[in-house]
């Protein structure tokens, strides 16, 4: 019995030694911070903001799509070219991704470049301009995207599946803006929607490779002035599952490259878990079923 307890204790100690130290804090204005200081010579930082089509009411639909596309363009302090120069100078790569309910900005960089990285993030997140010219440019790009969707509708299947599940609100709002919605959307409404989403308590910043206290001190310097504002224009109602079907028609059906036969695309979804504990069971089930959307995965 003593030997078993000893082996168990050693096993627990060995597991603990492999677990990284994770630190959490909340800045003075409510921004949440989580970090892991250990690194292998480089660092990563990510800012997660509660922005997405899930929060769009009728007059703001499509805003999230353009917010993603206009991220780190011009801001109140820099032109787009100057932003690109700043990113090039610290030698990092900056990625932006929008989901249904969150906007993620992430950067990989050398740890001694942290102030320069945060300067770019702070200006890009807190002071974007969303200029008329940049908006019109992205509207033009959107028309090309929809042309591509005619021959390859795969990117829009995720939107169609959610629309069937939740209707045309909350999680059913489109991530890829429709051309009709784009033509109705005013750039001023994009600014209003983004500013409503940009609340300190809707932001979480995570980092690896930097000491936690150093990170928090710099974050207070670059983000500490952000204060709460009115967010009543956001749709914060609970998503309601209704189920159903949605059909998307194209002018000319895509064809199989080998047989030249017309193709149809079908997605099937089921209502899943609402709480974290059950969600992990679904993650495991997805993995057992093959995971992902590639045929070769399962």
C-alpha cells in the first residue's frame, strides 16, 4: 500500500512538473489577462473580443464581415502602409479571424518586441478609422468572393447550416456578408457596431513567453484608457434553436473536375450541448467520427 501511494505521489509530481504555470489577472478597466511565461525563445499574444454576426441587429448586419476585413488598415495614428511597416519592423506575423461571436487577433514575435507589438495592437483595436475608401474596396472584393461561391459554395455552407438552425438572427446571421446586405450597409453603422462591442469586459488577452507582471504593466499602459460605453444596440438575446432547411441556388452548378457531372453540396447538423461539461463529450465524439470536414479525416 505504501509503495502504491509512493508511485502515485511521484506520478502526480511528474505531471505537475510538466504543467505550465498559468497566471490570470483583470486590468483596472476590466480587461481579462491570461498568460504562460514559459517559452522556447519566442512569444505569442492574442486578443479575443466579443465581436461577431451573432450580436448584429437588422441595421448592423454585415458589420462583422467588414470589421474583420478592415482590421489593421488605417487608424487615427497611422496609414495602412505605416501599420504594415510597424508589423514588418518587429518581425512578427499578425493574423485576424472572425467567428460567429468573437474576433481574434494573434501575433507571434520575439519577447523583447512586446512594447512594439502592443503598440500596433492597441492602435488597431482601439482607434480604427474604417474609412469610406477602404470600405468600398472591400465591397468590391466581396463581389469577387460571391462569384467564387458560384463555383465553390463550400465556404458558405457553415452559414447556411446555422441559418437553418437559428433563423436569420443571433447565430443564424451570416458570417459572409451577402451582396444585398452590403449595399444597404452604411460605414457609419459599422463604426457604431464596433464601438458598442469594444467594451473592456468583452476583451480577453492571452500571451505566452512573457512574464505576467511585465505583460500586465504594458497592457495597462496601452489599453488601460479604454472605458465602458453604451452597447444597447447589440443583440445579446439568447440564440434559439428552431431547426429547418435552407437551400442555396447557384446560376450554374459546379461540376466534378474528372466526370464534369454537376455537383450538389449537402450539410447536416444536430443541436448539441449548451454547457461546457457536455461540450467536451461532443468534442470527443467528433474526433471518433473523424473530425473536421475532410473526407480523408474519417
